[in-house]
C-alpha cells in the first residue's frame, strides 16, 4: 500500500504553518512500532510545480524537501529520494518493492 500522508506529514506541516506541533502528535508518532516497517518515498522538487486547490508553497519546495529529509533522518526512518520525470519516478518507486 502506498499512502501520501501520515503523522510525519502532519508534524512537518504543523511546524511550518504554526511554528510547533502538538505534543500528542509527536508522542504518538514516536511510539508507533510499525513505523520502522515503512519505507518512505521522498519526492525531490525537480519537476515543475503544479497548482491545485490543496497545494501551496511553490517557492519553498527545496526547504520543505529538506525538512522532510531531516525528519526522516531524525526518526531513523528508511527512505529513498525519488527524482526524475513522472514516468521515471514511478518506475523507481515500483522497483523498490
């Protein structure tokens, strides 16, 4: 199963949007045992940004990418950076599994 949102995303966006994250979210994320069984796909910002009603931060994509990388490293979570055009990204992601 591939999901595009979990508590890690909530942590990053809470810190970006509000300057902090609620302790319950941090504690819940930190104590989840099954997180180590996940493998994160960290998508690079090397393709053009496309606006939609839910997307924002077109100019801060590199900073957001780095925040996600720092969180993944901090929690020692396995991840692979996915780069390239859409077809290449999909092929690289599928090759991991």
